[in-house]
């Protein structure tokens, strides 16, 4: 019974997605104004910052793990 209700809920929520047709017009407007490049640049900067942060955390963890390994 739960699977059927969950399936119906997913179908009903997916029907709503077809009604959203304004997203393409907004993207076209932003592209003609040149603002889409600002948005893409901001997203790329944020993702690069997150990746750099994750790599620094990884390096620190490797250093800590190497220091705390038991010596045989």
C-alpha cells in the first residue's frame, strides 16, 4: 500500500513539472541581457572554492592519519 501511495505522489508531483514553462523564457532573457554569464561565473567560482576546501581538508586528514599510525 505504501508503494502505491508513494508512486501516486511521485506521478502527481511530476505532472506539476510540465506546467513550468517560464524557465526557458527567463534563461533566454538573461542570455540576451548577458546576465547568464555572471550567474555561470558565480556558480563556477563557488564550486572551485568548495573543491579547493575539500582538497585542503583531505590533505590535512592524510597528514593527521600519517602522524597517528601505530609504528610496528
